């Protein structure tokens, strides 16, 4: 599903008058989610899952097919874990 189809579905499900209103709501949700993850907060949605962050250590390696080496600094990365019930087929009925 591409963004326009998603916005149409969101518009219908939430009862927004226009797709533009759905786009504003979608963008606001993503902005809040991004800001909370940047602050390393966890965001849980009952029955859906949890957005969180994890520490990723420093990595180094070799680029395949070359003798070039690289190093990637330690950083914080976002992650998502589905709720146990969401993984079950019944969650989609």
C-alpha cells in the first residue's frame, strides 16, 4: 500500500472530511513518534505493539570485493515489537 491509499483508508476509518485532514493527522502522529523516540521514550499501543530504542555498539567491517574497511560509530536505533496478541491470526478478524 502506498501513502495515497493509506491516507484514503485513514480518512474513511477516522471520518476525516478530506484526505488533506488525514494527511495532517498522519504527519502529526509520525512527528510525535519521532520526537519521543529521539528522547529515547517508549511508546506502547495496547494490542498493537511498542516502539522503543536500543543502543547499537560500534561496528567495523570490510566492504565485500574490496580491501576497504569501514567503521560505524555507536548509536541509538529505533525498534518495534508487536504485541503478543497482534501476531495471532485472530487479531486480524
